[in-house]
């Protein structure tokens, strides 16, 4: 554990004041305009491509990624980078095939899409489920891993770090909502990338000595060749975490499609775009940034194997590498880490508020807000709109307090928190992917079929996870969780299809229109996509 010098502390304080002030400045409204639900939850549907791309990365890359994935790099190696690199291709799929449907139908939340496609029951069920997942898995993990990093680098009490991060993220976005988050994320991401590159540069320079960065990287690949296997063999001790080709052609696709395509706090940025073209340019920008992420996250974790071989826990790798930084620069990189934590937490908090207010509270009250009103002809008074914004802010406060109180009990005893989060989320991602893919591309899918598919995903995943031998048969939990997701996906898909065919829905139950939806993309989108795919092929061929 280290502590920040006075200069480092000043740098961090200046950053905190500056980014908070910027968030409040971009949240301001024109004279006489009262912030309504469209402003608060969808940034007035006016986000440009650079804000969308930066905000996608800022929402995604947080403590669970920086601290957790760097820890997995320390334990497993470069193979963990598949989560980042395969996500780049997934973003292209989302931009080309999913966003045209969502934006044409003016979707604002994922539960809303489910109601328009299937019916009201599944909307309510999935809204409640997502709220629980976001608060007790995602928010808590960001808080917990973030507090570990803050404690190790700054030397403050971890409980103080927990509360401090939670309160700052809450207040940061409380006034402006999504606009405050998205329009400041370009600053957050710039600082995050700069800080990460500095860490990688200094760690490799220290390893390389007179040979510099290239010498350090060469030494890493020479002395730790097992850490640079992208596709793990079955005799690898971490094969269960990353089971060989499944990262390319198996369960990782299911996890990525669910996360990048159907996850409210991610897709919400694209739903708030000025138009489809801006949204697609934003996801391409994010895809290029994803290619860079392993350099600034995984590489320092691998370097820590040589520089700090005796760490008590893998999740200590990144904070330990930060201790190598000189005075002043440590404060700047620490501010970058805090920026990532705050940006991701603020995004999550805003999405929780959005789902609770628009999918549960507004529907319960039987009202439509300006954010929900596809035609733009809102029927609510300004007073009702203000009430919805107030409810959203109250929901944000309650969610943050709940996450602060439950972070230690839920995650305090874990070793590699990142892998745990992936496995836990894997219980539900197959079902989510099933119901959305069927909803988007198979007109005969029904609400009952979707519900059966979602429930089957959880039940079957639990059966695979349950740690026991049944009747002398080897425990199913020996199946790697990524393979489990693939098996559960196809089983849930089959059940959803059978039920949908056996119990057809009414003709008017599907209110999602495909009329006017075009999957054609611009030349620039196509060229960028080819470049990204070629880079990925080169990376995997090199480190296979």
C-alpha cells in the first residue's frame, strides 16, 4: 500500500473539481426550459458520434475492467484480452443489425422493446431483473474493485473509499442525467487511455532496462510465453475460464451480444443518438478503442508477474504497478483510474434510474413521458415531467446507497472478481440473447416463448453450476462456464421456439415495425469494419 504525495493529491482534487464542474456546465438548460424526462434519461436524443463512442467505453471500462482484468492478466495472461477484442466485432454487429431496428422504432429502454415486441408481462419481469442485476452485481463490483484500487494507491480506509466513490458518482450525474455523463466521457476516456499507456510504458521500460519498451515486451514474451497464448489448451489451469476456441466461436459471442446489444446502460448511449448514422459512427469509434484496451489494461497485469511476483491476490496487480509512477504522474494516473470508476458508476446509476422510472413507475401510474412518446406529442404537463425526473433522482440515490451497503458482503471474499462477475452474469445472458434475437428477427416468437426461454436460461445454468455429483455422474459444473452458456443458449432457444409454435400470439401483439428499416451501411462504416476485422485476424494469428 502506498499513499499519495501532496502534489499527487492536488492533481486528483483539481481533476475532481474540474470534471464535476464540467458535468454541471454541460447539464445546463436554455433559459425558460425545464428539464424533462427526454433530457434527463436520453440526453434530449442529441448525442454526437464522438460522445456515443467515448461514453460506450467509459461506461464499460471501470474498476471491474481495469483492476479485475489486469488481475486476470496477472493470473491467466493475454487470453483474457479476448473479452475486449471480440467485443470490437460485436459492436460492428450491433451497429449494422440491431441499431436500425431500435432507432426506427424509437426504443428508449430494453424493457420497452420487449413490451412492444411481446407484451407487458415480460417487460415488467425483465425490468425488475435488470434492476437487481445492475445494483447488486454491477454497481457493487465497480464500487468494490474501485475501492481496492483507491485503498492500495492512496492509502485510505477501504470503507471510506467505498462511500466516497459512490457519493461522488451519484452527485456527478444527479442533476444532468445522461447528458452530464455522455458529454464529459470524452475527457474521462482521454485521461483513461493516457494513464493506461503511461503505466504500460513505464512497466515495460523497467522490465527492459537499457533495451527500453521493446526490450521489456520481448523479455515478457520470452520469459513468460505461457502468458501470451490467446487460445488456451485443455491442460492449461485456466481452461475452465477461457475454454479454447469457445472464445472465438462459442459462448463468448452470447455474452458479448447480450452485453453490447441488449444491455441498457450500454445501448442507452446509442439510443440517445441524433440519428442512426451518428450512432453507427459512435460504435465504430468504440470498436477501435476496444482494440487498444488490452495494451492499457492486460499488459500491466502480465508485467506485474515479473515486477511483483508475490502478490497476495491477482487483483492487486494494477494498483501495484501504479506505485512505480513518479510524484505528480501518479496523481494524474490515479485520477484516470478514478475517472473510469466514476464514469462507469454514473452510467450505471443513470440507467437504473431510467429503467425504474420509465419502465416501472411511469407504467404503474399509466402515463407516458416525453422520452416514451415516439411521436413527440407528449401529453404530460411540465409538472408531471418534473415528477418523473425527481423519481429518477430518488431511484438513483436509493440504488447507490444499496450498492454501498452490500458491496463488501457480496464481493469481499472473492479472488478474481472479474471472472466471478462473468460467470454470474452467464446465468442470464443466454436467455436474454435468445429473447432479443427472436424478438428482432423471428416474427412468430411469442411472449410465452420468450418467458420460457428466459426462465430456462436461469434454471439450466443453475443445474450446470450446482457443485455436486448426481447419481455417480460427474458434476456438470466441470463444464467451463463459456461452454455452459452456449449449451444453455441453444436449449433455451429450442424451448422458446417450440412454445412459440405451440401457442401462437395474437396478430396485434407485435408492435415492432420493420417497415423502413435498412441494414445498409455507409462506405466509411464498411471500410472501418474491414480494418478492424483484419487487425483482429493479425492479432490472433500472432498470439495463437
